[in-house]
C-alpha cells in the first residue's frame, strides 16, 4: 500500500470502502465487514487504516494459569503489538462476548498502543475513560464499562472474530464509527482507481440534488446517468 492510497483511505469512510470493493469486484455481495452496531470513542477522528495485529483477551474470571505465565504473555503481547508492518490496527477479540466486562481500552492502554505506533483498535470488548483517551487513536468497541475485571491476554497473533468479522493477522483493516471491513490484499492495486470512480459516480446524483431548482425531472436524468455508471 503506497502513501497516496493510505492518505485516500484515511479520508473516506468505511461504507465508501465497502462500495469501492464492489467496484473492484464488478458486482455486489462482498461480505467481509462487521455486523451490528459499534461504538466509537471518537466519531470525529476519521478512519482507522492498518494491518491487523491480533490477540484474544478475557476478563470475567481470573486466569487459571500461573501469574508468571500471565505476566510473560502480557509482555509478549506488547512486544507483538510493537512489531510488524505499519500502519497497524489492534484487532482484539474478547472471548467473554456479550458478557464482556473488562475495559482493556482505557487511558493507559490506548496511550501505550499509540506510543507503540498503532493507529487504533477494533474490539468486540469494552472501553472506558472516555474523554481521557489520546487523540489520534480511535477505539471501535462493543460497549462502554467502568471496570477492567480480571482482564488478561489469552492468545497472540491468532485469527480473531469481532462483530461477526473474522480477521487474520496481517490483513488490511478499514474501520470507523460504522464498523470495519477487511480489504483483500489482491484488491489493493485497484482500490485507488475504484475509489475515485465511485466518488465521481456519486457526484452524478449528489451535485444536481444540491443545486437550487432540483426536481423530479432532474432527478430522473441524474439517476439514469448514475445507474449507467455504477456497479
């Protein structure tokens, strides 16, 4: 992914990326996106773009392993997050699911991850300390809660699932307040052209609709042009 594509991806929202992927495919039906409603720590922050650094956590019950094993794994986790290609996004599955209580993403942990060079986080788990999280590190989470519970790392670098989206370590993620999508590696070379085509096509309807005197006749003409151009 070159710098121009990265800058473009950061400017557009996730629904636009989903549509652009369908432009690349030449059809509708691409389905590697999240399901359900997400919460965003900073909806105005824009899009998160990066290669997934994955892990699984839990917090409902204390870990059953020895404390030195848990401490060592946590350090391995942070080492893992500090490595790999950039930009990067932490994609963390809370295995407690809908019962998740452990707010792994608070002021300290988000600040650490930002310092380690990550661009944001996607998790089905919990966030807290809203208002105190660092600028430039959006968290897309499943819920907001006050406690960290018995939060501990269970797996590092393994495939994870968040909001119904399965993610493999190293996959390119685009996420914002709408949710997230995986951008297939094979589509990256064609994505910039697809995004520009999509944005130009949308203008065929948007620009006339914003003009004074817009009426049904102008809509019909604009929509016909839009239908011919879109996927």
